[in-house]
C-alpha cells in the first residue's frame, strides 16, 4: 500500500448534537485538510467522542452539515460512509482470528476472500505484525491488538481514519512508541485522520493541528506550536501544558504591544486585543527563573515546597503576585524549602490571555 | 421494493383464506389455486368470487411503484410509503374484522348497510403476505425518513415485533375485555359486567363471619401472599447457605436451581398427594406407627400453599443468590472495621442492601402463585382460586365465557399490578444483579444466630424437596404408592409401551401420541421463541429510539399474563376470523412463543449487555450493514446464549400447562394436559410415570446444553462466552 488516494477533507458546518436535554456538541464548525491529522483535545465529557462518532455516522447530527470530500454525508448511516475507526477498546472480534478481523471490512464489502486476505496480510506487514494472522485477538498483547485494530481500519483505504483515545489502554512506555508509529504511518500514507485524546502531550506530539474543546464548543484551534505558545484564554493555557495564571494590569497600549505591570515589575508583551485595565497573564512553569540572590528588579518570594523529579525540580513559591508553580530543569543544587528567592520571567512562555 | 413484489405475489397467487385443511395444509397447491373459490388468491376472490372488497388491497399494494426511483432521502418517498403502508394495513385489518364468517361483525352496521350475505373465512397466506408487505412499507418509509439512523433492518424488526406483540398479546387481552361486557348472546351489557365483576363468588367475605366460602379473589390473594412470603424466606435461607457459610454441599444447592425449570409445577402437587394425601405414604406410615388418623388437609389452602412453596422456592433462591452475591463484601468489611459485630453488620448493612432483591423475590412468588394452575387443580378441594375457576367457567357445565373473561380480568389486574409495582419500584436492578459481577474480597460469614435459623429451616426443606423428587422418579414403579407398594412396570408399559404388530413396531402406549406432539410442538416453538426473544433483546440493548420504553414494556408484558388468561384469551380471539387457528398446532406454537418470549429477551439482554457495543460499531464503520453485523459478529458471539434460549424455550414448552389446557385439541394433545387428565381419572401411577419421563427428557436436554456451552468456554480464552442465563424470571406455566 502506498499513499492513500482516497484521503478526503472533512468539514463540519454548524454541527449540533443533542441527547435529549444534554447538548453534547454545540454549533461546531471546522475543517480537516485532506491528508492531515487533526486532534480533538479536551477534558472528559466535552463532546470529543460525540464529534468523532458523527464523522463515522454512528451518531446522527441534530443540526448542521457534515461533508467528506465534496459529498454531503449528513444523513448517511455509518455503513455507507467511507470512514474507518479505531476504537478505544479496539473492538476486535474475539471469534475471528487476526487475518479474519483485518479482512472483515473488505469481505463484507464484496471483495473475494483470497484477494482480501492478501490485502490484509499487506496491512499487517505495514503495522509490523506479519505472520500473526492465525492468532486470536486474545493471544496478542495490548499493543499488538491495538496495531491489528489500526491495520483493520487502514486496509479499507478510507477517506477518513478516526481514532478514539487509541492509546488509553496501553501502559505509559508503550504509549509513546505506539503514538509515534501511528503518526509515521499516517504521514507515509497521507491519511486524513481525526484523533481524540484528553492527553495534551499526546495531542501535541501527533498532530498537524489541534482543536481544543470545552463544554461542547471549540475553545481554540491551531498548530501544536500556536496552542502552546499563544493560548487564547485561561482554559486553553491551563489545559495545553501547565500555566500559572496571574492577575496583572495593562497600563498602556501602543502599537502591537501592551505595557503590563506585574507586582513591582513592568514588561512589554503583545496586547492580543485586550484593553487597558485588569488582565490575566499565563506564565509557563519553565519560564520562571529562581535565584537565591536578592535582586531589586525581581519579584521577591519564598520557596514553600521543592519536589525532586530527576530530570527537573518542581517548586511551589509564595510571592506577592500569588503562588507560583515552577519547573526548573537547569543543573544545580535544589533550593531548599523555606529559602527566600527572587523571581524573574523568561522572554518566552509569558502571554496575556482572555479570562 | 422487494416487498411490493412479495405482497403482490401473495395477493395474486396464494390463497387469501385458510383452507379447510388448516393453515399448514398444502392441498391448495394441487386444488386449483389461485382460481377456485376455496383456494382463490385475493385478486381472484375479488374478481371471480364476489368479494369485491378485496380489490382495493391490490391497488394499495402496487401504489408505491409511483415513488420507486425517487432518492431515499426525498421526504416524499418516506411519507408516501408510510401513508400507503398504513392505509393498506388498516384496510386489511378493517375488512377482516368487519366482515366475518357470517356477515357483519358489528351489529351496528346491520341497520346502516343493510343485511348482507357476505362472509369470509380466516386469513391465509395471501392475506399474511399482503399484511407483511404493508407493514414493511411503513417501516421502510420510517427508515427512509431517518428513524434509527436510517437502518432498514432495525426499523423493520421493530415494526415486525410490534405487530406480532399487538396481534398475539394485546389483541387477545383486548378480546377478553370485550367478552367481559358481552352476554352469552353477544350483545353488550355493562350492567351485567358490573354484576359479574362484583359477584359474591369473587369478592364475598362470608368466610370471616360464617362458616362459608370466601370469594375466589380473596382466596387467590391470600394464597399468593403466603406463597410469596414463604418462598422468599426459604429462598433467602438457601441463598445465605450457598454464599455465606462454608457448607460443604453447596454445589448440590445449585442443582436446586435447575429443578423448577424441568418440573411441570403440578407434578409437585401430585407428589404431595402421594406423600400426604389420605392414602399417602407419610400419612399411612403415621397411622401405622403412631395411630394418627389421615386427614384431607392437603386438599385445600394448606396443601396448595405447601406445594407452591416447594415449587417456587428454587425460583426465589435463584433471584436471591444473585442479590446476596451482589452485596459487596467491601461494604461488610467496612462495617466490621467500624467495630460492628457480625450480627450488627448483617442486620444493618447486608440485609438492607438485599431489600430490593427480597421485594423482587416476593413479587415473583406472588405472581407465580396467582398464575399457577396445576397445583390448585390437583390439590384444590374446596378451595377455589381464580386460575382454576376460569378453567371451570369455560370447560365446566357452565360454559360461561363472560364469567371466564371477568375472572380473567380480575386475575390479570392482580398480576399486572404486581408486575408494574416490580418494574416501577425496582426498576432495572433485577437484571443487573442477577448477572452482576461480584466485587473482589471474601464474603463475610453470617453470624451464628442467623446460621442456626437458616440451617434449621432450609435443610429440612431441602430434604423434603429431595423426597418429593424421589417420589416422582420412583413412584411410577409401584402399583399405587401408599396403598400398594409392590413393584411394577405396568404404568410405564401402559404409557410408553412399544409392541410388535403386524407391520413392525407399534407405539402402543397411551402417551406416545401426546409425547410426540409435545416434542414436535416444543421443537418448532423453541427456535421461533429464541429468535424473537434475541432480536428483541438486540433492539432493546443496542438501539435508542422514541417509544423504546413502551416497546420494552409491551414485550415483557406477556410475562405478567397468567397462562390461564392467555388460554382463555386465545380461544376468544382466534376462534373466529380474521385469524382462525384454534384447534391447530399453530395456536400452541404461538402461545408458547409469546408466553416464553420474555425469557428469551432476558437471556439475550443479559448476555448482550456484556458484549461491548463498539464491536457492532466497528463492524458498521467497516462497511457492514446491521443485518450483516448481527449475522457475523453478534450471533457467533452469542452462541451460548442462543443455545440456552433454545433449550429453555423447548423445556418450558414441555412443562407448560395453564394455557395449553385450553388450546389442546384431539389432534394436538400435549403431555401435560394428558397427565392432568390421568390425575383427574385417579391414574396416579401413569401420571407419575409420564412426569418422570418428561423430567428425564428435559434433564438430558439441559445437560446437553451445559456440555456444549462448557466446551465453548474452554476453547475460547478471551472470556467472551456469555453466561448461561437462568430461567429465574420465567413464570411457571
Ligand atoms: N448516547 C448518549 N446519550 C446521552 N448523553 C450522551 C450520550 N453520549 C454522550 N453523551 C453526553 O454528551 C456529552 C459529551 O460526551 P462525549 O462526547 O462522550 O465526551 P468526551 O468524549 O469528550 O469525553 C457528555 O455530557 C455525555 O454525558
Ligand atoms: Mg470520549
């Protein structure tokens, strides 16, 4: 199998899904470019799975339109859509062996069995499971089962491939490797993919673009870099990576920049359309530097707690501007709890955000 | 558009009416279909045989051709199909009810339209196919309009099941209501209904004030409450022993759970007579040894109560063992770490947690007792209950269908109230707990005090149960148990003798005829029951749609309708056109299907809820439609459940008596009604011999099942094998 020629874009136009009184997805619009991998990221219950299932046709929209390629698929049932899905539980058919599982979709859509088998073998090779065809799913490890599920979805060369938290049943070590495998396969095959996860690190690692969802709506959409560096609001700043959200004051705006007063210090930041007055500042934990020598231009604080984590040290620091969570990966001696420190902020990792 | 072809084909070619030979008769194939009067199809009945009212059916059947070719998503397509289909159904049903075997069915029409000599028989294949075609037009229309994600198969199945339940559950019950307000000439009289309903024979309380009989309704209620309480308490005792003591023979207790499934309930009554009747084994021994004079105590309330408690305790046990196991050991351990003594833990934590289960078991026992027909018939004496009174109102000298209908309504009101109470109050807990997974942790042993009580009641009772079954299995080998205990094979030879005749072996025993009928009827009913039950379960577990709750209620309703009521209602409903099937095997098969359907549904629900829904969804997203998904994914995974549903419907069809006794005919006699007949003749030996053979046959069937299911479990390690569903919830027939 080479590049997937079927890959198609997915478009949501004002899609709403209500379960009785519960609105699971509320007037959501977005586009997934053909051949790209877009992640739906958000806390549990925000409507990611529902969105994914609407692409698959497993849920029908309450209002709005869904397009795959040029075709309006809004009222097409799952069977008739050219979309495959990798389920959280893998959903491998336990009464069929691996090859039967992988060739299932081909066979039910009318392909002759021997041809289907051959294609399934190719698919298995692609996910690195050549020769496992005769095993039952129960005779595979979790990671292998997961790859069978991927192969089963891949061999259909669907227009869109969907993943619903595909890694959540794997242990932490394996998770990292499998997500890299998935990303590589997706890029090699140029497969339009929509990927659901609640793990922000996973989202940043695999995606071309990320759609952050909150309460049935889209909070922000962008590349992983955009989201991390330029979160729009407090929610996104806090959900994508960690952030200290600190009250500050915008004292002046000139051009693209705002002058921000924070504690006793001042600095200039892009104003991001915020008006003069009270504002929120998101500060990444690794953007905070601690120094044991007192300094007039710094904010004074004292270390309340220090946690040694091997690759870095985490501090909780009490300051005038509030409690700060600090991650320090530089070499050097840990600062003991109780020490007085002066706090300075790095150039990167400090942004104004909306409430 | 397959259904247009099928429907019109049926309309054009197959006989519209049931031929004299009965529904299954194929005589029409050679007898001149589709033209001659008897076998003419709908079209030719209309054109050639003076039944012009059948012609519009054909018009409606071809009408949808007008919208063929429109895209499925076009709203006109769906709307047209729904309208035409509904009109067709209404018309077929309407004409069937309006013009009966002797003219107008509704006296009101006579003055309106003038007297008529129009007449028609019960509907046959042609009518059946036409009606099915209309039905599926409607469901196709709904699917096209997007019902259930546009799934034609699922919408069609829902429509089919709803139609079947409407025709074979609701319609008969409705007929009872009608009959109740009719006098014996067929005219309506509400006053008569009221006087029948509040008759002293039903509601009288004379027994409280004088030495007279009370009304049957009070008798039934009293008996049901007593049986409910006693079987619940005994069931609880057994459940506690099985789970909360280190009693050695626990596995034996599990055998108890099999007994009610394979025992026709009246057989217990029979054994009770043989033990405790005036000439019974125990009574005679007491007389010989201690000079205690035998009395007739078993004939009446005490005897029936005793027999019913024996018969239904295993059912309560089955319900309660799930409940007791479901009480999380963690809670009890928590209580003990909070310094509660084991008695305090038991009385303040464990018992209250079991309360819903106890209520459930009580209501089941209550319903079972009300519905029980066999034991009161065998042991009734002067103690009349509703279920037997209904029977005597129909078959006795009275032959008063109106009275039977009124009694049936009273009985139905009782069981339905209990059923609805159970559903409202306990909700769905009852399913979950019966198959629920136990938490980890060691169940806490019950305190010594409780243990003493529990063993003190349960063990003697278990011993009694064992004695009863010994009597059943061996009573057939003696002349007349109690009176004359000499060994004989006479009863078996009388019933199951095979002699060498002029033309080879002859099944000369009296029982063979009914035995073969029973086996074949049960074998036909079993796959049908299992299919409709599992299909319903699939829809209930996997599909969400408007009216799902009503759908569930409708399919489970027949569970609350006592067999006697079903029997009466089927006679009333299906004795006359448009559906004329009394006296055939079909009516037996149908009554089994719809009486046992809830068992299949529950078995299906239990095992299907353990199948991850994403399996179906995976199959759908891989391009399979829902029919293929059911066939290739769900059915193979449910194979154990299917086997179980098959065997249980088979077995229950063999043990049923209450509905059967109304529906048997000379051609189709069933084992159970044959046995009851023997009992009434006083041929206890033959009755017992036959019963033991039945029990053995069923035991073999069940063991075979367990073997098959067990084997599958070993072969598959994934743990996907569904548990063998229990028949805990079945009403004894
Ligand atoms: N079948 C359903 N019926 C009713 N509510 C549902 C159903 N599926 C999801 N919901 C509700 O919709 C919301 C979004 O669910 P979901 O899409 O599964 O969230 P996520 O995948 O982001 O955790 C939740 O509030 C959930 O309770
Ligand atoms: Mg989810």
